[in-house]
C-alpha cells in the first residue's frame, strides 16, 4: 500500500493534457510534478511514494543524468529517471527498474 500525504491546497489541476508526465501506478495515474508524485483524489491531491521490488532494468545505451531529458522522481536517497513507462534508478554498473 502506498504512503500518501494529502496536499489540501494544490492550485494546479492534473489531467492527461496538463503537461506533467503521467505514470500508471496500482490501478490509477500519478503525475510527476516538481520531483513529487501526485495523485488526484477527490477534491485534493495526494503525494504518493512509489514503492516496490527493485529489478535490474534491461540494458540500454542511454545514460541517465541531470541533463538526459527524462523526468525525475525523488525516491529515498536517490533519483529515479522516468524512461517510457518505467522508472530507472542508477545502481552500480546498471539501472534498477522501480
């Protein structure tokens, strides 16, 4: 079960065309907003912590970093990079799939 913190006053309205990256998460859509994961929940927005098993991502030539162009999500003590419908976290000589 995700950990949620309610944002009672969140002026931005998240929607498929709002400009933020959308990520499928446990049967609903979360939006990546300023390093946070937001989920529209009734009349407010929850901040979700995306958790789950860490699996090694399939090898790929792209190297993630601050200038790589992918959206980022703060995740514990590191940053995940949104790559397509996946989140990649640098881990040694590979990326973990979160």
